[in-house]
DNA sequence: AATAACTTTCAATTATTTTTGAAAGTTTAA
DNA sequence: TTAAACTTTCAAAAATAATTGAAAGTTATT
């Protein structure tokens, strides 16, 4: 396999993986492209490589910057903007976790708390509901905190994390 | 908040969370509904509660069973089928992890391996590509193995619990 | 202050995914 | 074996999400 083919395959695969996890395909592809580029890339070049429109490129670059995993760069003497991706994978994982936690998990937790604290009356049905949603709340909270804890560690985070969880 | 409202809110929230993570909304909603039901539910009742068509219910129940997180149940003297969800949350997490690993991570790893092992020639660009995709391969592999390890740990824990219950 | 070189926005279009519903399929009972 | 009670399938329709492209916006240069 030659370089160009490999690069394209990687970008396509990363895009597909992204969309399976609720991240828009183009966003994941732009990120993939920047990850494997050894220097900052212009919007023009991104449009060219991925065959996408200016608007699409602009919006998804904005989203990637909002996620904190892509940065703008300016080159001396150049009017246009260039982009680079966060290339440290631990850092990348941390930022994605944080963002998804903030945007999706935290709001869901809030609702879970609400619904799990209704007055259970005496029917078995209602008791089961309260019991199950309470367990779910605890579980999701624990899982979410685990992700937070990950950010505290650097190397051998798995081992340290297991130690911490198991006390 | 009264029970019916809470239940509905929970089902809607779980559905929204699912779709943000690449799981179809109805599938997540059916799962939510079954999770908080203290007894097996018929397809008819699922259709009624979620206001969905028979085809939709049938297909998503099939998918949930393929994921191994919803089971069919038969009631004596009843022709129709009833459904229950896996309610143990650790077990649920394990099954979802396994399934997503098998369906999405493993195939992506295969491609990552392929593209990271091309002949790097001597350009800095190609060297960076190989370096970055190799790191990514290692990272994803490590994360994926971690899920396996947790699964194993969980199995043991469950096994021990089962032994304990059975004396 | 006019123009050139860019980027952003967003209504309209296009692509993708989900859902429907009725026909076909299956199983049980009489 | 026939019919009734169910479930599954899948082409078409509907809903949702992503993308385009041109106008509006911004910033730097002359």
C-alpha cells in the first residue's frame, strides 16, 4: 500500500468510526487528516483533500476547536488560517471525555436524579422504577467520575485507576 | 412529579442519550422501558407505550436481543411473546462494551494496523504518518484490552457471586 | 475609503437513517 | 387442514442530519 492510499484509508476509517459514535463524519475526517499531517493545514487544502465545501469545512473546524482538539495557527506573511490537531493521544482522550461528559452525561444525570427521587407510593411497579433508576444514577455517576479521575493520571493510569476504584 | 411522567421522562432521556452515542433512539427507548418494568412486556404494550409501529418494535427488539441485553420470555397459556431487559448494570455495561468492541473497534484496529505498517520511505510527511498511526493503533488496542480486562474481572466477580448464592 | 483576501452564516438542498404498514411468514389450536 | 394469532420482512415514506454555496461579515492592504 502506498502512502496516499493509506492516508485516505485512515481518514475514511476514522470518519466511519466517528459517525458510529455520534460524531459527524466530516468532523472526524478533518480531525483524522490533521492528526496525521506533520504541519498545519489550510482550509483550502482540507476542502481539496476531503472534497467538501467551504461552509462544511468552516463549521466542522469550528466544532473541533470548540471541543478543544484542533487549534488555529497563523503563519508569518500569510493571510489565511492554518489548523493543527491535538496529537497527544492521552490529552485527546481526556478532552473528548470531558466534552462528552459535560454535554451529554451531566444533563442525563440531572434527569436521572429527578426521576429517581419521585415519591414511590406502594405499588411494586413504582418501587421497581425508583430502585432501578437509582441504581442507574449511581452507576452512571460512578462511570462518569471514573473518566474524570483519568485526567488526574498520566502514565500507568490504568493501574492507578484500578487501585483507586478498588480502594 | 408523578410516576407516569417520571417514567416517560426517563424513557425519552435514555433515548436521546442513546442516539448521541450512535444507538438508534427507539432501540434505546425500548431498552429503557424494559429496564424499569418489573415484569416482562409484550410487543403490543411496547408499541402502545412508545407509540411506534409493529415493524419498528419488532426490528429493534431483534437488535436488542442480538446485543444480548434483552430476552424473550414466554408465559404459560399465552401465545404472544414477552420481553425483559438485562437489569444488572455491570452485566449490561460488559455486554455493550463487548458488542461495540467486536463490531466497531476490532475492524478499525485492523485498518489501523494495515495503514501503520506501510513502507515509510524517507519523507518527513510519511514518517509522521507512520509514527502517528502506530501510536494510535497502540492506544486503541490498549483501551480496547482494558475493556476486556474489566469484563474478565467482572465475570470473576459475577461468578463468585453466583457460587456464593448457590452455596 | 476602496478593494482584495479571506471566513462565517444559514436557507435551501441533498444524503442518510429511521419508521411505517401491509404482505408474507410462522406457529398453535381446533 | 384450516384458521386464527401472532411475528418478521422490506419497499416506500417520513424524519433527521449533513452539506452546499452564495451573500454577508471581517480583517488587512493599498
